């Protein structure tokens, strides 16, 4: 997602306009985006099932949770999320759960930025080196009837959960959604 921070989707501009006091980053990869998020002045809460990136030093506005996004989100208070970034395991099953679980947790007008909406790490949209078993239900992921983009379209089509406010096809694609 870091490629979209100040170009393509221009997440930095969205953060500046929204002025969130806290940003949730679901999926941190190598931590490049996390470093950029710390530059915004907001508190950054990272939820990742990966390892702690070597390029991230302890910071007073940074909290790490090493767990699965869709297991962490239900513990958040309702209407407590102003800004979230999703760049987790790149499959439609997980994205569906993340976006649906986030609906009551998001403030009205809150923003969600999602990476890898056009292309995926693997052609089937499932990152095999992450989704090898518990806690990822591989069989459910493979049977899930929707594609990654279908999940987004389904949740924005009727405007009852999110509206699409910005899209970029560059760097694997990214979108920004606003909670309606």
C-alpha cells in the first residue's frame, strides 16, 4: 500500500482531509506503509499476522497486534474507527469478513483504503504461503463464490454500507471507501 501513500490513490491526501486521530492498518507487510503512517501524526494501530518488520523501531504512537484481522475487529468499540487500511491476505473470503465486521465499527463518513484490488500475489487471489491452515479456513476461501472486486462491488452497489470515493489501477490497484 505504501506505493499509494503519496501518489496513485494518494492516501496521504485522504488522511489530511479526514484528520483521523487513529489509523488502523490491517496487514503491515514489510512496514513501509507503517513508517509513512507514523508521519501523519495519528496514532497507528497495526494488526498483522506477519512478523515485526526490522525497519520499525518502537514509537509512542504505534501499537502492534500480532493476530488475524477478522478476529481482532469484533473487539473494537462501535463507531470507533475513523480510518482503516486493508492489505491483508488478498482473498475475497477474508475481505468480505473484514469489510462486514468493520461496518458497525466505523464512524459515519469513516474511510477504508484497500490495496491489491486489480491484481493479486497469486493468480487465484489467495496468498498460499499465508493461507495454509488455521486460522485461515482454506476450503471456505476456495469455495467463496465472490471475487475480491465482487465483494467491494456488492458492499457499495446499493450505498447501504460503503460508497466508492477514489480508485487507482496502478500498483496492483487500490480503492478508498467511505462508510455511509
